């Protein structure tokens, strides 16, 4: 990506990225490393994490990996402890781990609903909570990746929309409680992002073309555009921003849930 930022904005900083083994989380980790941060990648599949860590190392950065399911607080706690042991401190947390699929609410099992709430909402709380003792030592910054479905009523997405709406509220409440110890807490809500697992699950096949035509900016966003928004929030340029959700969606939230209604044949 042609950077629009000054170089080395995160020199000396240490970041932990959940969901850092693929997609948007991997893109954020790579941009952070490019800006001088040491990065700890957390997810369930160690091979994916190692592949991203390898890319970071090949580009001259420093990364470690730690396998953990964000639903398991004890494992996450260990991931943070291992990160601080290796890199000496923690300054930044990015919550990008999530699970999603399309399902009509009437067909969704209680366990299916709970699985997504557990990963997205409880997993985000778990990571924030496990990060707190480390971040509060010198102050820091948290950014959670949410989604426009948090606000836009969307069919087939009752589980993910509820989870992401919970993250938006969590973001505001934690910003209120933790501002006084120097921790800023924000979120980024991407619109449809090209070449991601999320879009291959949510807009397979021809639906992608119909969605692109409806986005006010007439295209999907890129992983790099989401990473740049996160970098802004954690950088000195975002120093007075807390409790906010930054929409990075090409205007998609302005058009409502039309493409999803198409999928339902409504
Ligand atoms: C209906 C489904 C389902 C589907 C799973 N379930 N897939 N129900 N339609 N397609 C149900 C299962 O039947 C089960 O309920 C329950 O969910 C848990 O399923 P498991 O497979 O046991 O869960 P788990 O192994 O924990 O996997 C979680 C997962 C999985 C979310 C289901 O897909 C996953 O791990 N995804 C991670 C990667 C991912 O989704 N990336 C995209 C993020 S993108 P029963 O009742 O049968 O026991 C994203 C995009 C944008 O979030 C955001 C919009 C808000
Ligand atoms: P992705 O590549 O599937 O990223 C999700 C990551 O989370 C994966 O690396 C996955 O790795 C990890 N993960 C899933 N469940 C986990 C768990 N229980 N514990 C730990 N890690 C777990 O999908 P993406 O499309 O890049 O999405 C990234 C984020 O952006 C998500 O929060 C998503 O909701 C959000 N978002 C995406 C879009 C989009 O257009 N793609 C739009 C709006 C919002 P493992 O399976 O190996 O654990």
C-alpha cells in the first residue's frame, strides 16, 4: 500500500492482534509491523499465524504467535503473558477474531446464535479484560473490528448483528471506565472488504456484483484501507479519540440491507 502516514508511527510499541492469522487482522498486523510495532498474533490455527509471522519477518518486522481460542479466558490470559514476557510490554490490542455465516433466524439453533456471540462479543471482552493489567501500566489503545450490521437491521445476520452491536456498546463503556488510566477504546466498522473470508461467506457468487453496484463508492473496500483506519486510531493522530466507532464502509450503511434482502428473495 502506498502509505499516507509518516514512517515508524508505532516504533517501540507492542501490539496483540486476535484473528491475526488471516484477512483484516493479518492486514492490520502487517501494517503495524511496517510501522515499527512488535506484533503478537493470536488465533486458533497455528499454521495461519506462522504464515503471517513469516511474512512480517521477511519484511524486516518482528512477530510472535500464540494459539488461543478467544472464548477461553485462561488461554487468552496466557497469550498476553507470553507476549509481555517476550516483548516486555503491551501497548495495543486489536480484536479482529470473529465467526459468521448466513442463516435465517428461524433456522438458527440456540447453539449457533451462542457460538457467534461467544466468539465476537465474549471474545472481545475476554481480550480487553486480559489486556487491562498490561495496558494500564503505561496507557494504550484498543480497537475492535465491528460491522455495519451492528446498526443496520439485516436479515440472515441476527447472530452477528447482535454480537457486533454488543461490541459497539462495550467500546463506549470501556472507554468511559478506562480513559482515566490512559486506555483509549475505539472500534472500526468495515463495509464489504474484498478478498476476505467474511465476504466469501456473506456475498457469494453473483450477489457480489449487485452489492458493488449499490455501494455509494461503487466498489468493495480493501484490507489495507481498514488497516489504515486502525493505524490512525492507535497513532498520535487519534490521541483524543475514544469511545467511537469509525465507519469505513464506502457509504454502505447509508443504503440499508438491500443486498441481503435480495439474497432472501424479498
Ligand atoms: C447455521 C451454523 C452454520 C451455518 C455453524 N452453525 N455453521 N448454523 N448455518 N452455516 C451452527 C452449528 O450447527 C452449531 O450449532 C453452532 O453453529 C456451532 O457450530 P460449530 O461448528 O461447532 O462452531 P465452532 O467450531 O465454534 O465454529 C464457529 C463458526 C465457524 C462461527 C460456526 O464458522 C468459524 O469458526 N468461523 C471462523 C471464521 C469466520 O467465520 N470468518 C468470517 C468472519 S467475517 P448446533 O445447534 O448444530 O450445535 C464476519 C463478516 C462480517 O464476521 C460481519 C458482519 C456482522
Ligand atoms: P477471517 O479471515 O475469517 O478472520 C477472522 C479470524 O478470526 C480468523 O483468522 C480466525 O482464525 C480467527 N478466529 C475465529 N474464531 C476464533 C476464535 N474462537 N478464537 C480465536 N480466533 C478466532 O475474516 P475477515 O473477513 O478478515 O474478518 C475479520 C474481522 O472483520 C471480523 O471481526 C469481521 O467480523 C470483521 N468484518 C469483516 C468484513 C468483511 O467484509 N470481511 C466486514 C465487516 C466486518 P482461526 O479460525 O484459525 O481461529
